[in-house]
C-alpha cells in the first residue's frame, strides 16, 4: 500500500464516486480504478461495492477507513 493509493481510497470513500474522485485528484477515472484495484489486490479483498454509479464501502473498506483516518 502506498500513500498515493491511500489518498485515492480516502477520496473515493468521501465522494462515493469514481468520476468525482478522479476529477478532485486530477486523474482519469481509469487511472483511479487501477489504483483502487491494486490496493484491493494488495490487501486481499474488495474495499467498495460498485452499485451502479455509486461506490459504497464494504465492511473491509470501513475498517480500513477507520485506520486510515
């Protein structure tokens, strides 16, 4: 896990939207998606449930959010 990935995770957790987070971070949406997928692979589980255009934290994601903040 890198600090950049953690920053991406926190932004996505706050907005719930890959599009809005990517815009706020000055990234493309695919770049943000790759970063989150890499973080999920490193940690060994999904951090977000992708529900339509909204992304909601999983239980695992909520645990990471508590530790990250």
